[in-house]
């Protein structure tokens, strides 16, 4: 089954290459599906495709450098043409949950600097309502207890009560993002009003960013057993 899912991720990534044009400035996403896209993009670059990429994580930077993809930064190139990235959940209005890989802050900055965002995913990520996947919330380390209480209160006020747990590594240490922050994973089950929750979370002192991506993704490429489907935001 795992092999099938990986094959579907790669099919979605391959379809995303159709949106890449020579000369483009590309945001390069983070995670298992984005890794397929970067690998396929590297093949095209070795074949002569002229693009430059902005990676959303140190992991993606290392992969892209190894494959010979030219890289830049948002300081040097503040406006990008396209970002291709994965998602942990995709609702039918193309609202996303991202951040399972821990790169949500950089992913949102890069996607927001892009003229367009294409999301690549296997069909299991397509959901009628967000929330089954725990919502990542990136927070500063100072005052964690107070911030966690505020996050849980904001979720309850938005009609999505649940507990927010500190993400930890396998050896029990807090997971640290590339920006040196921690992540709370909010187990909410059902997020009926993502916009309300997003605004409440953004207003909390101590919250750096959250994993709700609203009105950012323009196209979603979904790969399943029956092939690849492209969904555009109306």
C-alpha cells in the first residue's frame, strides 16, 4: 500500500511540472510529496531547464543543492512565479492544513510571495472538512504554557475544541523548526470555520504562524488509483 501512495505522490508531482516554464522563479515545498517534485525538477534542470528555486526548509535546500537546482532567497528575489508544495489535508474549497513536516512558517512565507501555488497530494488528503489531521501551530518557546492555553481557548471559541500538544522528536525532545521555534499540534477533529480559527490564532501573542492556508492554493493536483485530477479554485 505504501508503494501505491508513493507512486501516486510521484504522479501528482510529475503533473505539476506541466505548470513550470523556463525562466521561472519557483518556491520549492517541503515534505514527502514535495520531495518527489524536487527530484523530478532536478532531472529537468540537468536536461537544460532554466529555473531558480527558493527552498522552504533546510531539508529541501540540501536536496535541491545535491540535484544541481540553482537556488536563491526571497531577499534576492522577493516575488516568485510559482510555488509547488504538498499538504496534509485539502478541503474542497482548497483551504489547506500544512505543517506536518514542521516547515509551515517558511512554506507560508514562500507561498504568499508567489503569483500562484500548486498543491500536489495523493487522494487520501482530499477531505470534506479539515481537522482530522492535527493542526500545527508554530510558537515561540517562551511562555509555552500560556500560549498553549490561549491556542486551546481560541480553538474552542471557533467551534473546534481540542487539546494542543507539544510536538516532540523520537527521543523525546521538543521538535525545533528551522526558525528555532516549537510546534503545538492541535487535535481538533473538525474545523467548520477555518477563517475564524485562523484569525483567532493569529491574534495570540506567542503564536508565530499556524498551518491553515486560506485563499493561497490556486490549483490542487490529486493522484489516486484512477489517475490524476486537477482542481482549480473558482
